[in-house]
C-alpha cells in the first residue's frame, strides 16, 4: 500500500493515562528516529484502572479523536488498561491505524517461549482484565499463563528507585513464585516496568526472557508504517511534542532522565468531551 508524502510527514500520536507511556515514546524514538511524535498524557484523569470500560472507552476516544483531528497519521495507545478495554472501539471510530501495547507483547512472548509457559506482571487493573492471558490463549490454545499483579512496582518507579535494595526485595516477593515454575518468558505488562528492566532481569534470573511491550510495540508500529507507505522520509531528526491534561508531577523529570528524552516545552491542555 502506498501513501502520499503529505500523509507520511504527519506525526505519530501516542497517548497514555499519565506519564508512564513515555517509555513507549522512548522505544519509538529508537526504532523510528525520523518520525515526529506527539504525546498526550491524561494526567487530569489518571489512573484509568478501576474505572468502567465505558468510561475508559470515552476517555480514550476523546483523546484519540483530538489527536487525529490535529493531523496524526497513526495513534498508539501506550496504556495497558486502555489497550485492553478501548482498542476495539478506537479501531471502529478512527480513520487512521491504531496500535496498542498488548498485541505486540503477546506476539513477542509467543516467539520467546520454548516451554509454553509465559508469565505476565502488571497492575491490578491490567491483570484483572485478563487481557494478556486471554490474548495469549486465543493465539495459542494450550499455552500456560501465570499472571501476577505487582501493585508496589509503580510507586517504586515513580520514586526513581530503579536499582535499590527495597525494589529488589519487592521484586523477589513477586517473582519468586514465577521463578519456581518452568516459565521462560516474562511479559512486562505495564508501561512503567521497562524502567525496572535491569532489576527485573536480575531477580528473574537468566532462564527467563523479558518481553518489553513498549519495545515490541515500537517494532510493530515500524512494520505497519512500512506496509502502509507511511514512514517519514529519512534524513531529518524527528520532533517530540509532549503535553498533559494537568500539570505533571516530579515523575516526568524521573522518566526523562532515565530514558534520555530531550528537554523541551511541556504544555497543559484541555481535551474536549464527546458531544461538544
């Protein structure tokens, strides 16, 4: 499929319920350095976990529709909860391709496992949705999935405790039961978790391959752009525009420092509600 140059020059839009989706932005910057990226974090309404599917669909549609109206050529849902509960709705109503983080993670996990036993760690909301387990089992009937909610990890990440004895102790508590099984692939089912990848790998041990949904999402986005003829012309450095629906807290600086994202203007903006 081909697209014109004007279409290819439009930005990729990425949204999340908060700041953690910048790990997906970082992966996209590595995979697609020529692409312009627009990021919108819904910090005014974070967290999405715990809200109804109808509410999450509405929030996601409001944000994604705004980004498409502003010229996005593709929307990336850098939020596990929204990927689990709103992706189908967005694909129905939007006029551009939409990618989430769950399907790429599932694809990579199936490619990584040899034992046929995959573990998934995530927030209570993501694990409770069974989105990863359901997608894994639908793609490969008979695969075994061990799911583990790890609610203490996000606060540790947001405090910047990436390599800390406290973090290692919490990870040991969560990962010991997984390590005791024949699991050989571990899906990082939260966009915060790639910031802990070194610690998670250390505690999980060498027999378990980490599956980073952010990195795999970036690879799937690149593949889709190539197949659709939407990849930007090479030779220029892509820009990054970051905005939020409410003033971000100190975690933004933590993420930028850890990911090496460039400094720049951060805007706070409103998102029109549906029907306005």
